[in-house]
C-alpha cells in the first residue's frame, strides 16, 4: 500500500498548478462516459424521456399514467437530456453528460481548498488534489456517470451552495443577502427539480445555525434568510408543477406525501409504503444506528444497484471515537486549521445530509452530494485525533483501499447499450387518424413509455390500473372524442442471439475461431467463466468453430409470443376489453442497439 501511494504521488501529483486539471479531468470523465456507451437505465425507459416529451407536447391533456407513478414527477429536470438526445448523436450526448458530471471535481477541489486555506502541512496542494480525485472515485458518482437520472447533475447544485457559503464564511454578516441568497437559491433550484435534494437544503440550513461563529440570534437570522431563498428556488423550478398537481389531485407532491395530502386515490405515500419501509432502509432502531455497516455489507438494503464502499462506516467509527474522546475521556481534540468553524460546518453538513436521507429515502444513489466529500471528511475526522503526518498517512491508506474496492467491482452502472442514431427506432403501425386513436397499456409497471415517444404526439395513451379506484376515470377517458382503440404490450425477443453474434465478431477479429487450437482454448475459457454460450466446430466454414447459443437458451420465440398474446387476451377481459387476436401484429423496435418486440392489437367494440 505504501509503495502504491508513493507511485501515485510521484507520477501524478507533481503538477505545480492544478488548475490545468480543472479542464482535463471533466473531459476525462466525458470520455469515460462515452466508453460506457448509451445510457439505458430503467428510469430512462420508464419516465425520463416520456416526461419531457409529454410536457413539451402537452401530452398530459390526452395521456394518462403512461410513465407510471413517476410520470407525475416534475418534468423540468428531464428536458435538457431529451433535447440533447433528439438534437445530437448519442455519442456526443454521452460525452457531454459525462463532462458535465466531471465538473464535480472542480467543486470538490475548491471546497477542500477553501476549508484548508489556513492548513499548515507539507504538500498541501497534493493533499487537496488527492482528496478531490478520490471524491470522484466514489461508487454512486461512478455508477451514475453520464446517465439521465439527475443525481450527479443536481449534486453540482448542492456542492455549489456549499462552496459559496465557505467562500463567504467570514463575510456572511456583511453580505448575507447576496451570498446566502445565491447559495439558498441554487440548492432550492435543485430541490424543485428533484425533491431528494431537500435533505441537503436542510443540512446546509442547520449547518449554518450550529456552526457559524456568531450569536444565536444572528445565526437564526442567517439560517432564516437562507431558508427563504431556498423556498424561492423551489418555487422557480417546482412551483408551477406543485400548483398543477394541487389543482388536479389536491396534493402538490402527488403521489408522494399522500399521507399528508390525502386525495381520492391515495391516503398513504405509495413510494414510502412500497419501498422504504418494506424494501429499503433500517427497520429497527438498532438497524438505524448500524446502518452505515448494514448498507455497505448488503447493498440490496439501500437500493437496486451494486454499491460497495467502506468510507461511510469508517467515518461513523471516527465520529464515535471523536465523541468518546471529547465527552467521555475529556481530551482536547486537534484544531485542523486556524478557522475550525468551516471544518465543523462541513462535518455537520455531511452528518445531517446522510441521516436525513436514511430517515426519508434510504436509497444510496441519492447520496452523491455528500458521498463525493467522504474522502475529505474521513481525513478531517482522523486529523481530529492524530497528528498531521500520521493522520495523512493513515487517511491515504484507507482512501486508496476504498478506491481499489470501488474500481475492482465495488459499483455497477445502471445499464448501458451500444450507440445507434437515432436513439429510438420503431416499426410503427399505420394510424389513419392519430388524433382519434387511443392506445391502452395494460401492465401497471412495464417501462413502455420510451416507446410512446416514437408515436405521433396526437395519439392518446392510457395505462390501466395505475391508481386505485380508477375505473370511473378510465370510463371518462374513453368517453372523449376518440374512435379507434388499440392495445400495446411487450412481446419476447431473445436478445442472447444478438449477444452471441457480437461475441462471434469479437472472437473472429481476435483470430480465436480460426484454428482447432484457438477454438479449444476459447471453449475452455468460456466454460471456466460460465459464459452463456458454447463452441460448435465446423470444418466447412472459414472459421474452424463458432460461438452458439446454449441449448437452454434456444427458446422458441414464436411459441412464447403466442403464449404472451393469449395471457393478455385473458387479462384484458377483466377490464372488459376484447382484442382481435387474429389482427394483432408483432412489431420491432430498438433502443440504441438493443432489440425489442411489441404487440399492436386492435380492440373489438
């Protein structure tokens, strides 16, 4: 570990002026995003594309529930990605999104630099650079690199607010309305775009109150001013949507917080009841206090993505030890810099931000804003009870260990596929009168909304059984001036065929299929790694062998699609919808280079 640390310092941290990296590192993340390929996360399929498409084309007037419950989220955050993907080649979009995400490096660097302005240590600039790079190599940031979920993008807002407060720390009393106004407005804008950022707005507000060096009266005033501007920011990006949801459902955050704003469909929050209490998050008070360890060991408890990192448990242990030293052992803690109040502000922000998310969301990927600062925070915690040189040596070892865990399998992306322009291609049916056509989506949860964006905007779509007690709503919807009614649902496509074809091309280019010896080596290798394929020897072809589907992956697609069609015919009869099975068509669609099949069925009146 010590040798690796010295090599990193010797090879990379020799730059006298780190500002050149402010350009280089964001571009590097842009290329990283490009190499990952086309984003195809489940939320993009489900609502990120559709919400922007619906908003820009007033589809809310003729559609209902197409993107599921998430279709009621504020669409403003999805519009930039939608416009980019429909204006540029997907490769450029991936690069641009990755580069924008990479700007987080600059903010982390400046936050650390500002906090350590009075820090007296050798190689201070190298320490700052190391911690900033380590912050960008945390798992949730890397998992969401370049994608459309918005966690990395809104983290830019939260970190900008932190930086503005720190830069004006000594002058908050003099220019409170300007500095606190801008900082509050920025995090408010993020919260209006994505409500999960409310935890960071709260953490900043309480951090000011607890840590700013002034009287309680003045601290309360500063926190109040900050909070007012947070609300102003929320009203700018989210106010129009909250008013609309209130008008339609008597709940500005519909369907979230329906336990506070009950309506005709929900009296409980469907997201909270369906996720946090049953699937994600601590279930007991003991689990709450052990949550950093539980969520690190069993990542399924805090989200659906592969995330492993050791920094949260290490920070937790360090804070417990600091508390013991200060209150039980009555020992004096080290002052890290001449102005330790900024350090305390960062520690308070991280602590409250993390705890708030555990209490309300418990989903790890929302923690990007705080998580990218965890290497710095661990360093600060260790310096509270160790001398600078010893503290830095220990911090380096722990942080490098975390980076290795992350890069060697400690995170998984939310899904990618190959690039193809345009992003969505669909073999659409001929629709004579789009403005008089209704298309029913029978599944409650299937991510069908991306496919809807390929249809003419005049076509009306309705998702069945999305909301409780919605039968009257459905009848009212069909009673509008619509004539032709169709049903759309997914068919089966054996994507393993495409996978085998791709790997055949790769192995052929590598000359691994052109001799008996190379074929045998390839066969041994795919058996060892349990690859879903098998080698077939064939002397009559140019290649001596080919990669083929395993027997258990040779699925009769026609038979399976007939079964799917029969099942939906029975399912729809429960809603008094009859489809003309003989006229149903199995059509093709692609998202990037991933193939899909969907059924298009006319109904019988």
